[in-house]
C-alpha cells in the first residue's frame, strides 16, 4: 500500500509575497479598468455596429474583462494556485475585506445608476451607456476598495 505524503504547508514568506502581488494586481486592474472605461465611454455613444471585427473585439472586451474581474474578486483569485495556498490567502480577514468591498461596490453601482439617470434626463442616453456606467462604477469601486483595505492591513494599519 502506497503512502501519500501531504505537501509541506506554504511558508509565511510565500503567503506574504502572494498577498502583496494580489493587492498590487487588484489595485492596478481596478485603476486600469477605470481608465479604460472613461476613455471608451465616447466610443459607446455612436455604437453603430459598422466596424466589423473591431466591434466584435470591443464587445468581447466589454464583457470578458469585467466578467474575469468579478470572478477574481468573488473567488479571491489565484486560479492557478494550489487549494492549500488559496485557503491560506483567503482567510477570514480577506473575506471580510471582500465583503466590505462588495458593499462599497454596491454603492458605486448605485452612483452609476444615478449618473445614468441624470444623463438620460439631460440628453438621450442609450441603455448601453447606462449599463456601462453602472458596471464601471460598481466594479471599479469594488476592486479599488478591496485593494485599499488589503494594502492598509499589509502596512499595519
């Protein structure tokens, strides 16, 4: 009968390095996402579907990038990490930060709804633009809040 040995637990140094990498990644993704959404908003206004391949690529990125970011923040990321490392990285404190980030993200989405509503009162706004505002505001606030909470904890605050 073969004996199975459990792998050694991840070192504190490895966990610390992975937490810092995750925090930096989430912060950068959140900031890049905000930048991309703000810069791409004018492109949504004349959405005509006449650019062929470019429209398909643009549509996929508008759906795929936020979907991946939502999956990352909802699960704690680390899709390629072992189950043991993911369990250590997603401790009780991290889950609390994630819940708090989702709370702030909800309020960010509500601000996006209000912005879309105000925009539609001032001028005709397509549903695509309003959805874009809501998704961008909610997801960006969630990502940046989670990273800020993690960063503060890593700095001992």
